[in-house]
């Protein structure tokens, strides 16, 4: 199925992420500069004046051109605002609030301290699990890809602004967004797994600890019906796998360019084929018992990863066979990059909150925080 477009007014508001850094112009200018410096060096040599500076400067300019080209290809830093967010740890153009917190690590986790990025919506009134009264919010957990970090959804994915727009336009309820770091000291390709190798990183356990931490420190609705896990690429596999295996934690799944198994990262983290099959949705889904009717949104890029497209189609068939509400959208003209993820998460959030029965009532657009709630286990067909 090809995705029906969001309202034009919403799409226009989301287009702000396109900046000069996301185009090919910086790469072209830097490449031209490198060429000019090479020609300068050749001219100096022809005059018998050897100097190392033009050559070194040309090498630096060429390296910068390559980096700018990669950035234009992946959409990793689409704007000056994204660079500022990455450098300073704050998002300058959001109506909500973005902070970073350090979630304590368990002894023997095999992980290094890292920052978890948290967005609270406009009008958020704080309070942890022990606070009485006040508005409580659903939570979306955002998993990054490989290579990547917890910053990615807020810099490359521009998700804070996306949430601002969708909340203001009454398409989703006010939500808390949480992006944990999924990397380990020796690899980014953890696949959110608890390694069974001696001393291996325990990433799955850490993710669940992040959920407990957020419920203890923020005004959340601490039940599966108000928790969504979402991800891009490796993070999409994480969202699908954790959402299916932890139905008591997550009540909905959004996977963008998802995979049906943990691939090479899983092979390196686990010690047996049985362990690998146990965390591969394309292997365990036929035997999996579903305790709730979990909505699953899967998005693929029309010109994206062919492996992801093939495995997503298989996941769709298996999930539909389980009787789950599934939406599979193909984004035309998109590739396996953050431009696609920034658009796909908007579609995914709108569909998912509608399925959970948490979409705002008509006429609530622009009214700030509300008090979303729904009966436990509800999901539209």
C-alpha cells in the first residue's frame, strides 16, 4: 500500500528541516575548493616553489567534501539547527522541551554511561510515578540505527519539531518522546540484544530499565496501552522484536525499514542458533502467542534497502495472520535514510495513536496538553 499523504498544511510545516546542509551544494563547493588548491600547488611547483600548504589544504577540503556528500545522501545533519542540537545537546526550534538524562547502568551491563534524549510536549506539567494528580502522557520510545546514537532522532530525524506540528494540529495527543543510546563500547550493531557472550553488552535489559526510569521520573501513563516503541533500520528491528517479545511493556510498534532478524549483529552477540531464532520475528512469529491486539505500523522506502523491503513484506503477512492491525506504507521517492525516517515517523505516529484510541477529538488542535486515556487493551480494527 502506498501511504496516503498527510494534510498539505502539515507536510509544509515539516519541510522546514530542509536546509543548505542537506543539499549537494556544500559538497560541490568543497570539491571545487579542493580542485583549486591542487591546481595552485601544481602552479607553484611549475615555478620551482614547492610548498606543502596547498596539498594539505586540498586534502582537508576533499575530506570535507566527501563528508558533506555523505551527509547530503543520508540526511544526517539537514540544517544548522541539527548541527546546533548535536553540538549543544539542545533543540533550539521546538515548542516542547528537550533534555538529556543519564539512566543508571546495572553492574555488569557491559555498557558505558550515555545520554538518553527526552522530549516533553508543550504544556507538560511534570511529576514522576509518585506524584498525585496532573496530566499523564503516553510515551514513544525511539530507537536509532547503526551506526548511530541517541541524538539521531532529534538531529537527523527532527522528531521534536514533528511532534510539535502533529500535536498542534490535533493529529496526535501530547506525548513524551524518549531516545536511548543502543551502542556498546566495541560495536554500534547491538540489535538491542542481551549478549550471551562473556562480558557482552546487555542492551535489552538497559532499554527496559530506561522504561522504568522514565515512568519513575516523568508524568507518564505507565502501561502498555500508552507505550509505543519505534525505530529506523536497526532500530526498526529492535522495535518489532522488543514490541512482540515484551507485550507487557509496549502496546504498539512502528518500524521504518525493518528487518525480520538481527543479522550479523545478532550472530556476534549470541552463542547458538536457538538463541538467534528466539529473537528473530521471521522465525518465532508463527508460534508466538499474542496477549494483546498490538497495532504495527511498517514503513519502507520505495528506493530503500531491498532486504528490508523483502523482510518487511514477510513480516506483514505473518502479523496479519495473527489477526493484528497492520499498516504497511511505501514512501514514494524515498531511500534508506533519515529523510525517509523523518517523514515515516509522522505517518506512523498518526496511524498508531488512532489505532490505540488516543487520537485527539476533533476541535482539540492547538489546545496544548490534554489528558489522553483509553480503556486498557483497546485498538481499532
